[in-house]
C-alpha cells in the first residue's frame, strides 16, 4: 500500500495547477513527439503525390473510429482506476485493470471484423474513385488487422495513467513513436532490403510501433513497479468493473466516433464541390496542424481525469470543483494565445507540406478561421474531462454530438452549399460550432460539480 498512499498524497494534497501540470506535462511531451511524427509521416506520404495525400485524408474516419473506441476504453479504465485508488480499494483496482484488458481484446477482434465488411462501401460513400480509392484501401487494410494491438496499447496506457504515472505513459508513447519514425521511410520507399510498400508501408510501421509500445508498459508491471497487479492467475470476470468502464468509456468512444461521422459526411459535401479534391487535401493538412496546436488540451484533459477521479473517489468534492474551475481558466488563456500564434504562422506551416498554390491558400484560410476558437475547444475538452473523472460519460457525448453533428455539419452545409460560400462557408461553420461547444460544456460541468458539492 505504500506506493498507493504516495500516489494519493501527491494527487489529493498537492496544489491544483502545479499538480495538473505535473500530470499533464509528460503527456504533452509525448503527444508533441507523436504529432511531430505525424507531420513527418505526412511529409513522406506527400512525396508519393497529391493522390496519396488525398487518400491519407480519407483514412481519417477509419483511424478516428479505431482511436475512438480505444480512447473510450482507456478513459473508462483511467477513471475507474483513479477512483478506486482514491477510495483505497486496491482489490477493485487490480480487477478493473484485468477486465479492461479483456475488453480491449474483444474490441480489437470486433473492430477488425466490422472494418473488413465496411471498408469498401465506406470509402466509396465518401466519394473516392480510381487511384485515391485504391490507396485509401491499401492503408486501411493494414490498420484494420492491427487494431487489436492498438486497443491493448490504449488500455495499458489507461491503466498506467489512472495510477497517476504519466511519465511511464510518456515513455510508452515515445518508444512507439521512435519505432514508427525509424521504420517509416524504410517501409514507404523500400530502402535497403525492405520492400517498397508506399502508403501501406506507413500503415505497417504504425502497427509495429503499437506492439513495441505495449511491451514497454508490460515490462514495467512485470518488474513489479506499478500499483496494479496484472497477473491473470487469479483472474475473475468482474461485470461490475466492466460495466463501470463501459459506462464512462462507451459514451467517450461515441464522442470520438462522432468526429469520424462528421468527417465522412463533410468529405462527401466537399468532394461534391468545385475543386473538391483540393479542398479535402487542404482540410486534411489543416486538421493535422490543429492536432499539434491542441496538444495542451490533450495533456490537461488527461491530468484532469486523473486528478478529478482520485479526489472524487476520496470524497473531496470542493476540490473537484476547484480543479475544474482552475483548469478551464488556465486552458482558455493558454489556447487563446496558441490560436493567435498559429494564425500568424499559418502560411509558413502549410507551406511545409504543399507546393500546390490552391491547396496552400485553402489550408491557410482554414487555419486563420479555426484558430480563433482554440480557447473554446480547450474549455469543452477540460469540462468533458471533469465529467469523465467523476464517472459520468453521457454529458461529454451530448456536448460532442452538439458540436460535430448537430452544429458543424449543419452550419457547413448551410454556409457552403445553401448560401454558396464555398470553402469559406465550411471554415466558418467549424468556427461557430467550436465556440458554442466550449460555452455549453463549461456551463454544464460547472453546474453539475457545484450540485455534487452542495449535495454531499
């Protein structure tokens, strides 16, 4: 129990912002490296031609569906592990971790089977034809068969984060990223004795990196360094733990999947517009750049889930409310500044990835619209993390569907098609939905946490 108590003392008794920073910083470092790799990956693929770049954009829905359910299990696991540690229930902590791994295996098998059936019709539905269609399927086929590794990667990460050991999570991700970076050019371009696999090589490098990342956390636990005992000798199916993980994780997965649904329908809208191929390529570039810009929100979201979860499990409701308030004020300030910086740097950033003047102009235009809303995206993400920390998965799902499905698609279609504003209409639709998402999420989380405190 000594390690358990040390973790609790650090998270339950530390000052709010310094503790959030300590939990979040390793995640931000790892995600920064991940995003730097994504940029490198995009650069390598862009050398294969504009068709390959457009195909990569069309793989987003598959990747987001894959990541969605992996992150869902990961968040559900982190939330439950954090709350059981906060409550001092070590036996339940062990059970939750093992049952989460079982869920990951089941999800990986299910995703592969569904993906095999859905891949071709989905790519066709998005409007891909010819070479772009073939390239998209090449990439997706590899990722589908590697989905089990991705889900194990996510759930092991969720377990270690729930303990509050985000530095180990960072090492897991950095090892995977380094593996991916090393393998990427060899498998894409066929350097040395490696076959030239082009876009499929990029997917295979990613799949191998997931397996290597899993080994990092497993070796950590095999050396007896974590709180959780992952030995399956005394394993018992725990439906209560599974239910709790699903209760938080499944709505989170649907929230993430909403992004894929939005991109599928937005891609269909875009590819039916004039210069649709150029717009979809620009959107793909802008989306990848946005992932870099939003890294502070990803890190603080992880820190918030851990810190809120352990404090909530310990019954410290006033501190939970304070974590949400201070975390949101901090992220709004930081992300507003980040948005201003990326807006100014937009021409230089987009210029790295394309020499096509039309794609360049569209990409810059996208960033200069959407960067205005980064502070509001931060509010929405941290507020949703507070909900997840206390074990409530439905409010984040509602908030995300409001942003991506109800508002973003509606505004994009209205402005781009009905009002004939073209690409500018698309970007303005995204802008409006992001602002409303942040405001609604923050007000709702503030109300619920205050109610929890008053009723305690």
